[in-house]
């Protein structure tokens, strides 16, 4: 993992972005688990994802990865997602805190099966040049999330994720996921420049 040499940023994001992101991603991860166990078959596999289980000697979360194009890819775990684009790096969103973290790695994060294995090596010594790229990647990730949820709603007669509210989880339910992910992207675009968040 030390060979990855990643640089991460965790600078301040607006409260409205973080609260919506945490709500959506926490619920989305739960719903992905339901999609995997869908009565019509694993929806992630049906969508084209590759399932990569951890080695037998390692306890952790199965990784689902998908090449979106020749330049972009997405990786999912039960604890978050990683969206990467060639020439732009990647961004990791954690299910439990939703502070976007930038990484130079443009492909899959191989050999990552737990949150502790993520190369979170830098949070205070990061270049401001990475900040616009982080926002761009977050917006692209939210757009993909919206498209995936729209695909699920249109292609599946029964979406288990629709039971989220009935299972004691907060709104929004899965019927609203496509629009809510796009709303999160709009909030990301409104993020103030880094120098303003430092009180300059």
C-alpha cells in the first residue's frame, strides 16, 4: 500500500453538502446490499460490475468495480465509493463522514478491503491545486449515482431499496435517489474556494 503514494484532501465542505451526502451514501450503501440480494439476481453484476472478493486470509468487504469508459471507473464497498478519472485522479466518499478525499490514483484501489486499508496519508499538507479537481470528481460521482438509480428504477419490477423507509431509515427513499444525487452535485458546485474556507 505504501507504493500508492496518494495525496488526500479533507478540507471543509459546507454543512448542507455533508449532511445530505452522509444521509444519501449511508442509505445507498444499505440499498446496494439489497441490490446484491435482489430476487431477480445481483443488480450490480447485471449493471456490469465485476465482483472482487477479499483473499481467504483477509477479512473485509467485497469490492465491486466498473469501468465506466476508457477514462473513468468506479469502485464500491459496503463502507463507501471511489470514483476515478484518468488525468483527474480520484475521490473517495466514506459512508460515515462524507468528507470527499482526493487521490492521485486514477484506477481501482486494489487490495483495499477495509476502511483502515485506504491510503489516507495526507489531510493537512495538500496543494490547493487539487481542490477544483476534487469538486469536479464529486460532481461526476453524483451524476453516475443518479444514472445508476434511474437504471434500477426503470429496469427492475421490484426494487428492494424502496423498503429503506420501512426499515427505520430516514428519507429519501429510493424513488427520490436520482434527483437527490443530482441535488448533491449542485451543492458541491457551490463549494466556496479553499481560501475562503480558511477565513482569508
